């Protein structure tokens, strides 16, 4: 249970940094964004990376709620 919570917390922290903490600006256009965000990310603008981060946070939130309600899905 603790490992599951830690995993979701780190996931949310990473995408929150990319979205709100300046991570998208730092990653924009670098090869590192292709490794840390998506294979297509080096071609994306800062706004594109931020949009992807928002999408991933939404998916992570839905996943967290679903796994909280249905423990067998963890």
C-alpha cells in the first residue's frame, strides 16, 4: 500500500513539475524530453509538452481513484 501511494505521489510530482514548475520550458526541444516525456516530445513546443503533462495528470488521477475504489486493480 505504501509503495503504491509513493508511486502515485512521484508520478503526480513529476507531471506537476512539468506542467506548473517550468519543466516544460526546460525540456522543450531537448533529446531528454524524448526520453522523459514521450518519443515525440522533442518536436513539441512548451505548450505541447504542458498539454501532454495535463493529460497524463488526468489519467493518473483517474487511475488513482479507480485503484483506491477497487484494490484488486493495484
